[in-house]
């Protein structure tokens, strides 16, 4: 609730106008359109950055598969990493396309446009939270195993305690990064979209 309260207070503070004449409906709608445009821009930036990150993962894993072809100790973890991220990429592209390719009639309706954006972002966020629970530990374990097999003599078997420490540390870093990412790109935007819907309801 702290995050919601902070976001709502910030949003309300930016909307407060002291000693200013009241805005007419057209002006209010233009302000709301600018807010919607800003939220779509933020969503587009996240989707593109996330897609670029996934392309790097596929490229790195494919490089390892090709370079160490026949060595199952490297090939299998690399292939697992590729297969792990395919569902995320598929859902990401599907939601991105749905968000930015609305039917013409729906796109000109502010309330429908915002509801659609809120629904798609919320659905992807719910999927991503479940995906993070699975992918973060697996990614940490895969990267730790590959690093120790390639660069540490004896591999994981000879340095089990060190490998576990590295894996846990990597998982902690990924977890913190995912928490900040979710807060910046999902929790705050979803709260702001709620406030936009409330403003539209007041205008209408």
C-alpha cells in the first residue's frame, strides 16, 4: 500500500492547480491524452529493452552451443536457457502488438484505450512474476555451472561450496534487479493508469 499511496499522492500533487482558472473538458482531455502517450512511451521502452536483453541471451547461448557442440555439459544448459526464455519472448511480443495495434474505433476512445493498456500490462506483469520465480533460480544455476565448467579447474564438483555461494549471490542480485524493474515498469505505471481512468470517469 505504501507504493500505491506514494504514487497517488504524487499524481494528485501534479494535478493540483492553485489560483488557476478551471479547465474546460477539451483541455482536460488533452492533458489526459498526454498522460496516456507518456505511459505508452514508457511501456514501449520497457518492451524494446526487454526484447533486446532476450536477444542477447539467445545469441550468447547459441554461441556456446555452436562452440561446444558435442559437449553436453555446456550444450544442455545453454539449450535449457534458450527454451526457458522462449515463452517470455512470445508473450512479450504478443502483448506489445496488442497494446500498440488497437482497432481504430477503440483507439479513439480514451477510456477503452487506457483499459486495454491497463489490462495488457497487468496480464504481462502477472505472467512475469510467475516467470521470475522459475527463471531466476534456473538462470543463476545455469550461469554458475557454465562459468565453473569453463573457467574453474575441476568445475562445480571440485568447488561445490564456492559454486553454491556464487549461485546464491547471483540469485540475490537478479532478485533485487527484478524487484526494482517490477516497481518501475509495472507497479507505478499500473497505479498511474488507474488514476487516469479515475480522471476520465470524472470528465465523463
